[in-house]
C-alpha cells in the first residue's frame, strides 16, 4: 500500500506547540523544522481507531490491562529481539516525566548526573530543575562523526556520578551507539556504581548499515542497573497521546519508580493512548516501512540540496532519528548570525545549537520528518538568503 507522505496538512489552529507556538511568537509566514514531531499523519489504522474511540462518547478513567503489556512485549521482541516479562513494563505518560521521577527517587539534591553533550534539553533540564548537578561529557567530532570520549567520561565518573542519562540513538547528533560503545558505557556504570537510564524513543528510526541495541540486553548485570524508556510517540507520531513504556528489570528499582509515579499523581493513561499504541504496534508495520523509506529519501534530498546550494554547511551523517545536525561554523560560529539569516531573513524556524548546550553554538538541528515540498521551500528560502551564496 502506498501512503501519501507528500500531503501538506496545515497544523495551525490545532494548539500545535511546533506551528502555533512559532506563529504566535514569530508570525504565521514561518516554515517550522524545529520541534521533533512529524508533519505527517499517523497511520490510517491508528486514526480510525482513535475516531472509533472518540465516537464511543464516554471518556472516563482508563487503566492499562493485560493486552497493553502483551502488545509492548510483542513489539520489543519483534523490533529488538528483546524478550521482556510483563512485570518489567511500567506505563508512564511521557519519558521526560519518567526521567524526572527517576531523578527524584534515585538521587539527592546536589548529586551528579552525566549526559553526553550536545544533549536533548528537556532531559537535561529535568536534572537541573530537580536541583541536581548536570555533568557534561562532550562528544568528540572526528571525521564528521561524533564519538564518546571515554577518558573524559571515566574522569567524570571517578568524581562521582549517580545516573548516566543515555540518549540512544543520540539526539541531536543522530549517532546510533554500537554494541562496543554500549559495553564500555555499561562497564563504567558497573565500576562506578551508576544507574543507567536510557531514552530510546528514536530507536525505531535506524538507518541502513546500523543496528540499535537496548543496553539492558547486554547482560543480566547490566539489566539489573538499567531503566529503558520506549514509546510509540516518535515512531507513529503520537506524541500528544502521551504513552511511554518504561522497562525496569530490577524489582527494587521498579517498585521505587512506581512509588514515585504515585507520589506525583501519575497513573491513568488518557482514553486514546492505549488503543492507539495497540493498533500502532500490531497493525502498522507496512506504514512504518514506507515512512522509513520516505525519511531516508528526505535525508538524501537534504544532503544533495545543501551540497549544491550551501556547500560550506556540513551535515553530520545521521545513523538514526529523523533529525539532522548541521555544522554551520564555516559561515559563522555566532548563533546570532544564524538566527538573523535563517529565522529573521529566511523565515524558517530550526532548533539552534545552544538549545542543546553551549557546545552546540554554530550548529542547527533540522527535523526532516515533514512533506518534501515543505522541506524544499524551507531550504530554498535559506539558500536565497544564504550570505555565502554561490552565483
């Protein structure tokens, strides 16, 4: 079946954080390639299921029952070859909420929590808003590819780190960590007694030549100190339905996390969340296969366009996600210059690098999970105003 990912659908007037938010602050003439949700409709079978539930008309409290857990089990087995007992699975609306609860329950104010930077800021923000110390271990850019600086990471952990917050695949750089890299991370966490909290929300977008490994699969010893956060939110564009699956093999850790959820008053899923997940995970494989191909083509289109019209800008080759990290330092290392060119003159909204930490200055992140026509118009605007434009 062919799905029409080329269809441009206006999201104005839908309370879209991405489009209405930018329109409210910068004007409705902007093209938005920032917030990491897709401008593509969810699978038709999910849309039909949500509509069917809506027509029921009674939107009372809901709970996750055995079919939810069975569906998540089946998905983890099918997608990652990971066999997970039902009792390991804990429902939480959002991964950022889960991270915050984990930080509150497993650390004390002032404790050190490590992330590899540049880093996805809502997770990093959860560290600081809970009065913990964010420890940055900067990734090294070598030959156009980001790598973990394990010497720096170990130095930081020797000074005391309670949690390593792993973004896997990495946002914004698009790295898919190899099994060897994950082994090295796990080894350090065992040596220095740190909890591994892995945000795997982009794990269903892995590009050719790369393979995603859930870090908890490495060994029972690693699983025993791991919390894995998954969700259909990115994969099937269901972010606002709010459903995440938090996989916690260690019973004691799981009970403490569940207690933290109760403390925060987090329990019932929204009326539409579980039905949407169940249909997405069991009936939409063909849709996801076509979507992945479309994302791959969008990456190729973006790389070709930049090479022709803005060759000084270097796109970091994404190994996973539908996000592209772009090195703009050949034009300017000052974010104010990038804002003037891209946002003010070209009327395109992107995620500017410092929103991922100071190490991101001079970079931008592009969300290419959008119809090709929107991408083309955005890039043409940028190229027409490009200060180093080639005649």
